[in-house]
C-alpha cells in the first residue's frame, strides 16, 4: 500500500508540473552531471606485502565523459597511473598506506575534478583452507600437504568429528564415524595413521587415545593406544614426533598417588601398541612442582637419530594463585625410557597460549590476547630468546587467531581464526564473521 500511495502522489506532482491540457509539453536535454568517484577496488583485500596488486577506480559517469586518471601512493611503486586500473607494489612491511586516485573530465566549458585517498591495509599472505559457518578447532598439518581438523556437530554437547582437507577450500572428507567426540588429531610422519582423543558415548567419563588409518574409519575399526583408567583419568593433546613413531600426550600422573599432570610418551609403530606409556618427568620432579604440564610440542632432532630430543610444554601451577595461572613454558628431555630428573624452564610467567616449536628448533609460535580485547593474534619468537618482548606479530587485522601449528617443513604456520577474506579497504562488518576456520600463512617476518 505504501508503494502504491507513493506512486500516486508522484503522478499528481507530475501532472501539476506538465499540465493536464491537450497541449503536449516536451522536455529536452539530459543535463550535465559530474563524474563521481565511489571507491577503489583491489585485486587483494588486504593487499599482500611486496606483491603486485591491481587497483581499479570505481566511477559513476552518467554522461560517459572521457576521463583522465592519476594515481599516486605514499609508499611503494605504482605504475599505469593514467589508466582506470593501476598496478601497485606495496611495501614489504605490514601496515596501512595511503593510495590516492584523481579523475578529471570536461564537457563544454564545465570542468570536473574529483579525488579520493584510501588507507590501504597491507598484510601477510594468508591462505584459507575451510569456509563454512561451523566452528572448527585442533587443526593438524599433514606432512607433505593438507591438514586435519576437528569440527563440532553440536557445540552445546561437544559432539565432534575429524575431517581431512587436501587443498585450500577443497572438499573436506570426514575421517571419524561412530564416536560421540573426536578431537586433537595428529598425523604420523609416514602418513599411515593419525592419533586422536575420543569418546564413544556422551556418558563416558573421559577420553581415550585412538589410532585410525589416514583414510579414516569407524569406532569399531579404531585401535586403542591408551585407554582412560584409574591411573590416567585425563588424556589429551596427542602429538607425533616430527620424524618418528613416538607419541607425546598430556595426562595425569601414571602414579595415582601423585597429584598433577605429566607428559607421557607412547610408542606407536603400528606393529605393537601394547607398550605401557612412560612419564617424561620423574615422580620426584612432578611432586616438587605440583604443576600440570599440557599441550606437548616436539622440538628438533639435535643428535640426528631421526627422533626429536625434547618436548615443550606449558606448566600450570594451581597452588601459588587463587586462580589458574601459567607458571612457565618448560622444555622436557624426550628420552625413550622417560622419568627425566629435571626440566628446563623457559619464559617464566609468560601469558601465552599453546606454543608450537618449529622442526628446526629455532622458533616458537604462540597465541596471545591483545590488550583491551578478547581477540588473540599469532606471535613468533626465537627459541634462544629469554624475553617475551622479543616476539613479533604474525597476524594482524580484526580477528581472533589461535592454535598456531608449524607445517612439517616449518615454512608455514597453520592456525584457527574467525577472520574474513576481505578487510582494510571497505571496512569489516560483524555480520560477515561465520564460524571458525582453518587458515595458514607462509610469508611472515621472523625475529
């Protein structure tokens, strides 16, 4: 009804102007309208540092007037500056840089000039691996390419499955069926099997540790590595050795009389899974610290025997603070017999999340909450550094980035994020964020 009423009022106004007699009134001339710059389109949003980016002026030109263009950039070379589309090579540094485009036109004695400056965001090169509205977590890069990840079937209950994706935005393949929940996948170096924690039923008291072929399978075909028991009431965060068949995972002490959690070591060569797990730290060390060691991350193979020599872990101290607080990041010797008599503290008091050690042992990546925000970014620091202020950021922009993991060759960092594909040029809108997906970054600064 509103639309029709509006049309009727408009018709009456038109009759009042033109007249209602028989004499026809002819309106001639189209008028002269100034061309208008409405924006700048970019071939990459944000622009990628040091990489050629195509910028196109978006113009409304009602009279189709011939236009003269001029482009300029505050930093970085820009070519084709008199065309509608220019080529800009941003500086090889993350930040915001001004790009300006101007247009000129003339019709008769009328001259037109419009100009626009845009604060272009320049960021690292990010690759998006998944793109759905569901929430994903626990990504695990696969040696030689691709990634595994867990995905919620039901966030409220924690029901989840594990999926495999070979290529960025490729079709994901579900690997686990018949489990109530399947989390924390980790692929063996030879790509034969993957380990994960799972619950068969929602009513199960806790998770057990399983193996499945990389092609996937159901609960009946999964092999038990370590079952939840009275001696191990918590099992989590399994990680395969970079080059071997050893599996490190977080657990409460195998000595039920001790309080605290440890990182356990388990052999998983596929031929025999009956080996009991061994504690990486001796009971005396655990008892002295009352700490809970979580999220093990394998370090480098220093002695060249094909197996990593140490594991990094965050330790939580539940006794020295009324709330859970991070005590330190520790490095634990990964001897096959376990029961190491000491561990090396590193970055004491560091408020960081889930650090991951590069295969060459030189770097550590971690997530860190931004000041005054609930969002996190990914940071990288040298293992040789003893000061958290030496770390530099890997991810920027409006997003919550977490759970960083190095690829097997150390060239890329995988992470989970609720980021979107485009930001920094036309802004970002809250309604664009959907779920949490798997991303990776290969071009980033190192300290």
